[in-house]
């Protein structure tokens, strides 16, 4: 699986699921709740908002689940009190 920033604010996730792919959790009697593609190549592109800190985007794989962390910049605002 590949996670990459294509430009300043475009994130792409792509990969290939081999045919007859059986996850470990399914071998213990678990069931799929949702499955996007049965097999083959996939690609998803996401437009990130301008408020994202692009240099701090991180992706990790935890037990077969892809976790992508996209931190936002903090904006300080002055809110008038009347």
C-alpha cells in the first residue's frame, strides 16, 4: 500500500489486494462489515483543506488497519467581548 502527497494539499492512497486474500481476523470466524473491493488495484485521492499541516501528515498500519493522521494548524482568534 502506498500513501503519498501528490501536491501541497492532495493525498493519495493506493495499493493492490491479491485475489483470495483472507485476513487473519476472518480465519477466526470474524465477518466483514464493509469491503470496498474484493481484489485488484485501488486508488483514492483526497483533497486536504488549507488548514492542514502537510509536513506532519503520518500514516501507520495497525493490525491491517490503515490510520492516517492529518493534523490541523492552530489558529488564534480574537473574539470580542461586549
